[in-house]
C-alpha cells in the first residue's frame, strides 16, 4: 500500500514505479491520504495504475500535465482552453514546441491506456493531462476515477475486502478481513534527498556554497570554507536539477549575488548592493517555473535570506580588504622594518642576527659588534641594513 502525496512530474523513475505496479503479483492499493493531501501530476498516473484507488475525504487529484524538469522547462504549464472545437489540439497548445507536444501526447496516451486497463474514466484522465484538470475525492468517485472514499486505514481495508482485481496472472478476490498491517517508512537517505529537493532548502544550500567559495577566494587558508562551499553548491545543483527551473529567474539570482559581492569592493554608495538585493529577490521568486503545489519559494523566506546574504557578503568583502591592506607579518616582506644585531665589526658587509637566524648583511655605514641596525630591504639571502640612530640599546632585536 502506498500513501501518496506526490507533486512532481512523470519521469523515468516514476514510470518504473508504475511498471512495477502493473507487473506486481499482488494487488496494489493506492490511498490518497490524509485529508488535505493530493495526488497531483505523477500521483494521478499511479492512482490510475493501481488495482484499488481510494481517497480520503477532502483530498484531490489531477493536474497531470508533464513538467519539463530543468532550466527553461515550461511543458508543465496548463494548456489554454481551446477557442473552438476545430483543431483543438493546436488551440490547446498554440505556442508549444514540438518536443513539448510530443511529451503531452505521450502522457495522454499512457494514462488512457492505464484507465482502460483498470476500467476507469479515460476521458477525464486525458483532460487531466491536456488541460491540467483536477477533481475532489467525491467527484473522483462519481466520475469513476477512484473506487471509493476511505476515512482511515481500517475503513480502506473494509471496503477493499471481497473486491475482484485483475493481476498479471489472472483475476483474484481480495480477502482482507484479518489482514496484518505493516508500516514501511522512508529510510534516512530518502528523507535526506526529499529535504534537499525542497526549493527553499536548495536556495539556502546555493547561498552557503557561494559564501564558502567567496570566503575561500578572498582569504585563502586551510580550504575548509572552500570544501564546505563546494559540497553545498553541488547539493544545491542536484536539488535544482530535480525542479522546473526558470532560466530568467536563475540568471537574476546569479546577477544579484554578483552585484552584492561587487558592492564590497567597489564604492558605489549602495547602488550595486541595492540592485543586487532587488535582483536576488526577483530571481528567487521566479526561480521555480510553474505553480505546482509544494514547489514554491516563500516571499517571507526570500526577503530575510536576501538581507542576510547582503550582510554576509559585505562582511566577507570588508574582512578581505582589511586583510589585504594589513602589512605582511611573515616571509621576506615581514622582515622589512625589523631590527638586526651585528655579530662582528664590519664597514660594508658582515654578519648579523635577525629573527633568531644568522644573515649576511650589507650596510652603507660601518657597524660595530652588538650594534642595532634597521632592515630596509631583503635581497635574496642578504639583508640591507641601516644603523639605528640610537645604538645604546644593544642585544637581541625584539
């Protein structure tokens, strides 16, 4: 038994699931539950393929038009109502591309064949594909789309008991009077992938990926932020590949991120930052192409995320600029301006101690043993030094 609340489109994985139902040696009952749930899009196909189709009160099904997954996909948009009975297919999809028409025709023929196999309403099934029509549970039973309405699981078993169903091996009568119920929950992997595929979670992962990579590029270090950012970005790309993405929304989103990052380095008096926030919000709201239930990004979620993104990017840019302007504290550049102690008397060239090491030094003025000198340049393995004005403080440089 499959508890169904599926908003996604009909893809290869869903077709394999339907083929498994058709070839199943045991009867399969699909129950749309609990109250308020829906068997939208691919769920309608599964309901039609099942031996028993039941729905809980206040549920619905339909809107089975194929959805083109990925950037720019719009095959899942509901078709417009034909203006006349002539050439209704052309009127229903006046601007549809040949590939989109092919997908719609294929899906309509597929669900019609399922309806004929199970003895359900084939005309309405085709309208659900071509016109994205939907039905309530009561209407579905009246039009012979669903078999009955079941308020709970015991009610479902009671009404299904004694029904005759057609299996691959022949007809069978259901005997569910003393049936034992075993609940099989989704495993952790399925729950994790379902959570990642949520558009809002995908947007958060994408922003975390951008933050991590930007921070790694601005302030190279151990690579932790870059690794975390790359992982988050790849997870976001996986999630977005499972969703119907609008190309314009995706480009606006990337433009907004780029403008907010530019604001941290270019003094534009907020022009880049404000423009980036506006582009980010608009792109986020347009990112998901279509009005499929459960696949929308909330405005109440996008606005705080945009504000947080702007603050984080400004902060990262400010810290990066501050780090770049800070004088070097290591290497040859870090030694310039430091002090050295002469290890011997010499006029032009000799040996000094600097940073705890023995260095060859060159000076334009004579130096006496233990005299302090200021390092003015580093030329390979030779220090260019200048005697300190006050040579009374002798000893190791601090």
